C-alpha cells in the first residue's frame, strides 16, 4: 500500500482542512462542485456519524478550505483524510494550521 499523501501534526483536535483537487477534475475546474464532493467523501470515511463538511473558500493556489461540524480526534481526522486520499481527483489533503517561524535570534555585530 503506498504511503498516504498527508500527515497529521499532533494529537488534535482537528476541524479545518485544505484539499486540492487535480486541475482536470470537476471540483478542480469548478468550485461550485466542491460541496457535493465534500459530502460524498465524508460519507466514504465511514465515521459514525459522518461529519458535516462545509466549504469555506478557494485559495489562490486553487486549493479549498473546509471545516468539519465538530472537532475530530486524531483517529477520526485520519479516517477522513484517508477517504480524501483515496479519491483519485485529490492532489493533496492537509490540516489547516498556523505555521510560524522560529524567533529571530540576535545577529552578532562586527566587533562583538
């Protein structure tokens, strides 16, 4: 089995995700088709009850942000993301999270 094309940072909870559909797929071409695809994929995740997924917006990189109706623990988020990963139209799926940089360290000045 090929490795999943996603990773889960930490233990969760997880509620916001980013999915990018292939450009030649229906949801990749038309963002209006994404909500129906989210519903279909949520049902395929075999979570009980299936989370209600709500499309939020399309990003400049042509990926779509969506939210789950409830926070998901690590196992539930992995099951949901696996369902997206199994869809041949999905290029990638990831948790929408805040990324940051390390604090700026003072640079030594000449002569110090």
